[in-house]
C-alpha cells in the first residue's frame, strides 16, 4: 500500500498511527514534495469509486484562494486532474492506495471496513 500524506497534517498523522497500531505496512509519500501526476490521480480515482471533485482538499488555503468552490462545478475532468496535479496541497489527504482500492481522507470506520480492525 501507498500512504500519500502531508507529515505536518494532524489527520494524516492519525491515519499513519492507525496503520502502525494494526501492523499494516504502507510506503509513505509526502504529497508536498512528490505531487501525484494526473495519470496517478486518474487511476486512483477509478479505484476509489468516488467523483473526482471528492479528491479536492476543500478546507485548504489554496482551494479557497483559487475560488474553487465556485469554479469546480463548471470544470471538466481533465481540467480538474490538471489542477490537482499542479499542487499537492489541493489534494485531499491522506490517500491510501492499494492494488484495487483508494481511500480518500481518513475516516476510521471506512479504513477499518476496508482493511479490517
């Protein structure tokens, strides 16, 4: 598994701790230092079963600064992917990526349902 996170984010820290406490191994990737490419985001979105707009970090400063709440509804998928790939801080985190799934954000119940424990 791959944990795409921002180490300074408290939610990401809780997710990492949750994995560690259950002995679940995941490679970590700092989203600010190694931003996901559009192709990765496309694949992860397909595995998540979620609409692409759910991949945006709606509580982030950059999201607000760019006025994306108003702009997103009119954007096409390619435009959204390009925007997400432009800056990791626009991407909701953490992302937990497995072979056949992607979990977006950390909701303990969802993670437990998918991973057990």
